[in-house]
C-alpha cells in the first residue's frame, strides 16, 4: 500500500470527485435538497445545518463550524487513517473513469 502521495495526487482527489456525489452515493450519508442547497447529516454533530459549495468542492457544517474536503469526509465517515482514506478515494476515482 502506497504511503506517500504527491501534492498533485492529493489535489486531484480533493477536487475531481464531486463532494455531493461522495457524500450521497459513496458514503451514503442522509442528505436532501433544502432552500436550494444540498444538505447532509454532519458526521460529527448529526445536524443538517450543512451545505456544499461546488466551486471549492468543500462541505461545511455551520453548527460545528467545520469544513470538510473529500479526504476529510472519508476519514471521518469510514473511520480510516489518512493513507487508507486516500486509497479509498483513488479507487472511486479509478472506477469513474
């Protein structure tokens, strides 16, 4: 298992897997559209006071005041370590192409 990743590899994983798709399809967090925003159940505080921003590919919980990128979401939701989380996302990216 690869333990070192280039900054380019990490950039691609953070930016080329849409955070909405990751949350809804792969992590299967409860989610909904509300007030024109994609909302998801925060994996830390279990509140729907969340939103995603396609431009930055980030998710935010306004209750926790926490931002999440794709790597953060996988690590938290799947209970993985960094290397395992990155490899999980690489699998998703490879299956999309």
